[in-house]
C-alpha cells in the first residue's frame, strides 16, 4: 500500500558530501514521522536520523551529529539526508523508514516492525 523509494547512493571519497532522497507514494497515513537507518556488512541495522511530520523536531545518532542533516518536503512527499564530511565508517546500505506517529521519540533508535521500509540505497566511502 505504501511505497518508499530511496535514491542517491553512490561511491564517494572520504570528506565528500552526498544527499540521499526518499519518495513516499501510495496510500499512507495522514501524518507520519520519517527517518533513516543504515546497515554495514556484518553489522545490524542502526539508527541514523529521524524527523517529525512537520519537521520541527529532528534526532541524530551520535556518530553522525554535526555531519548529517535530515529534512523533508511534505508537498513533494520526500525526505532527504544530507551527508557531509563522509568517513569510511559511513559505508552502508541506507534505508528510509516511516512511522504512523507524527512525532519522533526513542522508539526510532532501533529498527522496528512498526515502520514501513524502503529497499535501501548503497553508499560507499573510499579513502
């Protein structure tokens, strides 16, 4: 019913910037928070960032604070993840996720079956 499609992932050099996009289509909730997770080879999927429905509240993992910025344009049904000062440790498949709640909270800090997921877009940071 609800589809999330990520795009923008590619191979970049350490220190580069990159912006990922997630477009939501199909029948969805009237108001929903969104976020990003990532999964590196051999590791579990981990929280990256989240944003409330109206965009007034954001939350970030400690590993990306100051380097990544999450934003959204509800008129375009799109969520963005602007990444800068990329490190090799940022290499992972990045997944977009949505929730039926409008607000973000601690439940966003780990993957949950309550979220609806995209298929992911790979980001590789080389040095």
